[in-house]
C-alpha cells in the first residue's frame, strides 16, 4: 500500500550547543524527552515525521545541527535547501540569545532568504531562571521580521503548536509563490508529493538518525 504525501518539507534547527535543539526535535517527532541523558550532536542528525496539517499529509525532515563553533562552516552547506528554519535560544542563558543573532546573520549571508524563520526560546519550564526578557526577545524578532515563540521540550508546552504554525506559513508560501516552489523543486533532498510506503511512513513517524557519532552531554539540554 502506498501513502502519498501532499507536501514534503525540510526544516533545520540552528542555535548554540545546549539550548535544546535535539530535545525539541525529539519531543516533536517522538514525544519523548531524554533530559540529562541526552548526548551532544556532532555534525548533523535528522528525524523524519509524517503529520497531517489541515487535512493534508506533510512529510517533514527536521535536521538537527551541532551548535559548536567548529561545525559552523559545515552547517552553511545545509542552508540553501531548507523550507523552514527554527532558531533556538535558551531563555535562561543570555549568551545563547546573543549567539542566535550570529546564526541569523550567517543565514542571511548564506541562505536562500526565502525560507520561513521562527525564533524560539526553549526551557520555559524553568521560567523562574529567565535571563532573556520577553521584551528583548520580541523586540529582536520584530526588528528581524521573525516569528517568535517560547516552548519547553521537557514539558512539551507549545512545541507542536510552534511546528504547526511554521508548517502553515511554509504551505501558504508554497501555494502563493512560484519562485518559492521553483527554488525547492530543484533540490535533490526535498521533493513535493512523493509516494512512500505505509511501512516507511511508520518508520519516519518514529524518527531515525542519520549520524550516530555522538558524545554524552554533561548537563540537561532542556
């Protein structure tokens, strides 16, 4: 039996090491939280998920990037073929917020400038330790014309909602912009509407790892 998707989109997670990018992806794709047992991403991982959005089947590849400085040159290679970017900072770590500004500048220089972007503050479950004010985050998002939200990968609060809103904007952009459609129709990584088997759809919904080289993390990610 073949299951046909209406859309296939590639998303990429950007942000400093330890802000919880992998935990957000794991929460969205598998509804799990690894916490302190989580391992730092080296290079790239990705998880896949098939979801239903407004009665349309959507296949997602969510690419999880390493936040360490030594991997930044490699990360740039993945900018041009993405439909959406999730730029993550830790609301309890002001430095991670400043680093998010670097990632955005880097994306402006090397990306397609057509991808949908969202700025996300993670670790809302420890809001009492907040170091990044709502005012600063909203002000920066407005200045850079970014969607903005906060979430908790640990509790799951607002994770699915954040992805749903991003998918909605990508779908609307895809339907309304021929330039957007043409740009990604040339990609060898992402296509629109590919048939996949029922078994593959189930496998994707569980998520899988592309790269296995990882090391144990010293502290919790989310």
